[in-house]
């Protein structure tokens, strides 16, 4: 029985390193994974592509600010690099390294580790268990490698309920919270205040979800411009907005429409001729009126 298998030579396939899914997906999110796949599908043999963000957005059905945010995340996680040309951007897919497994012990300052995973590892006929390898790694850490702030990793096997391993991650998360963009809260407060003025009702804020949307918009718009678009949005009263409501989610979906600058249409030669003719006609009418008034005054005298 003949079975047809994938053939990478026919040009209909592209590949990505499985560690992008296994190790990075939870951190960078589904949108960034989708964007990475599109970049991979457009890349050449050197791993380079200059596909536009508009094209990526059309393929995935996302707005351009969303694509821009995802690309920024991929660049921060060193999955891609960006060469900013005068006319377009060139994206390069970088070599992907295996990240730390959740049960591995690394020095607190490291962001990458050796690809040795703490799974059942076989060496010939000898098998080292996950527990034994974890103990060996703990013994390797010398006192000079321990952090100065005394957050040293303890052996979780001796005290399984102490929750020692996530300690460093918790500290990093607290630092991230401190570094949260203050403009996000400022805009949400601005939106809620003006929503209440416009509708007479209080706005219920869906913090995490709407915060992510505003963070994405702030990557493309400054705060003052976003407030201007908010004022314009709250004045809209079309059928779609009446049904969907004046929410930050709807505001996000309508951002490109709101950002269209109202410009005066360019005049054609025909329009200019018509304007000039009307001007001449008005001047002639005004002159005729003045002559008639002068004749009337002369007749009265």
C-alpha cells in the first residue's frame, strides 16, 4: 500500500522549530505564534522576508496595531530580528534555542539553559532518574553562584510544599507590575469618565482584557491622539455602535475608521472654473445693484 507523505520540495510547506510552540507559546501568546507562522511561510532559504504588516493582517484577519504588537513581542523574545530599510522592513527568523524546562534549576540571572531536560535520561544501560539529576544540579551550585539578595534555590525534594522554585519568577512578576505603562490606566479612566458624561451611566471596566487592547493601541498612537479618537468615538451613534455599545473593545475594532483624517477634497479644473464663474457673477450682480441704486437716487433729486 502506497502512502503519500509530506514533501518539502514542492514549495507548499514551511517549517518552524517545535520549541517555538513548546517553550515560547505560553509567553508570547497565540497572536504572536500566528504572526511567526506567516513570517515563516513567506521567508526565503536564508530565513528572511519583507512581507508587509498589512498583508499579515489581511491573512490573519487582525488590525495592523495587533500585528505590530505581535512583531514587537517576537523581537523582544529574540525569535526574529528587524532590519529597518528606508521603504520597508526586513524580518529575519533567528536561531531558536531550547528554553528552561519548568523543573530545571538554572542560575537566577540566566534566560537560557543547556538543552538538557530533567526527564528520564538514559546513558547506555544506566538510567538517571529525574530526582537524582535534580539533586546533582543542586550540588553543582556553589556558594559563589548564589544571588546576593539571598534568594537561593532550596531543594524542593526535601521540602515539596515550600514552593521555592517560583520564588524568583514571583519577584520578576512584581517588577513587571511596577513597570506597567501608566498611560493604560490613565486612558481607561479617561474613557470611563467621558462615557459616564455621555450616557449618564457608569462604565464597567474589564481590566486585564481591555488593558491589553489599550496597550496595543499605545504602541501605534500617543496618549493625546488616543483621547481625541475616544471623544470622536463616543459621539458616534450609528446602528452598529448602538447594537455593540460604546465599549473599549468596539473602540479598538473601529480605530482605523476613527483615525481617518477629514481632508478637503482636491479641486478639479472644472470645479475651479465653476467657482471663478460664480465669483464673477456675484461681482457683476453687486455692481448692477449699485448702479440701480445710484439711478434711483438721481431720479429722486
